[in-house]
């Protein structure tokens, strides 16, 4: 355990401890979200390209891509969070309920803003600016993901601090 994780004062924390803590944080986010991102991106591209058979409308392509990404992304995350919650409670019904609650707590606000405003605009802009729809979808996705993860990471941190992830309320841990 690093000095940061042990709650050492700022004067006790070395630069090496800070770098190690940041590295662990980055690895955690990559392990947590990369599988969902891969599946979501593949589903986005497949859905977006599939509708180009019928239309070249950036709005329709963006909508199909958006729906494909949502289904792919949240399918993987639902399985991931459900597996985490089975460690907290062996009752599968409770684990399913907690999974839904945690998905809503972690992604609810980010997803509403993302789905209604940010991602459709970013995907349409990418398709409009770049002649190849695949590159346009990918460029729009990256731009939207930056905003999405800024919001979702903050919400995830709040669910951890509130004790929602481990089945305990934060007051119970304080002392």
C-alpha cells in the first residue's frame, strides 16, 4: 500500500508514491472500461455502416451508431457490475437490483446528456466533416467519450465514497 493509500499527509508522500498511485488509477479505468468500449465501438461501427445501405443521411447514420454503441457498451458493463455485485451479495436477485442501481448512479446523468445532446451532435459532425463514415463515427465517438467519461468518472467516485459498491454506507466505515 502506498503512502497516499494509507492516508499519509501531503508532506509524507513522495513523488514516486504519487506516480504509482496515478498509474494504478489509469490501469483501473482501462481494465474497467476497455472491454465495454471495444464492444460498444464495434457495435457502433456495424450499426452505422449497416444503415448506409439505405441512407447517406448523417442524422440516421448517427442515430443507428448511437443505439448500437449503447447496446454493446451497457451489455458488457451490466455483466461486469453484476459479477462485482455477486462478490457483495450471493443472492442473484439482489445482485441484479444492485447492478441496475449502480448503472443508473454511475452513468445516468452522463448517459442522458450524452444520448440526448453530446453524442448525436458529435457523431453527425464527424460524419459531416469526414468523407468516410467510419472515420467520422470514430472521430465523433472520441469527442463524445471525453465529455461522457468526465461525468461518469466523477459519478463512479461518488458511488465508491458513498459505499454503494461494497454494500456499506459511508457512515458505517467512518468510525
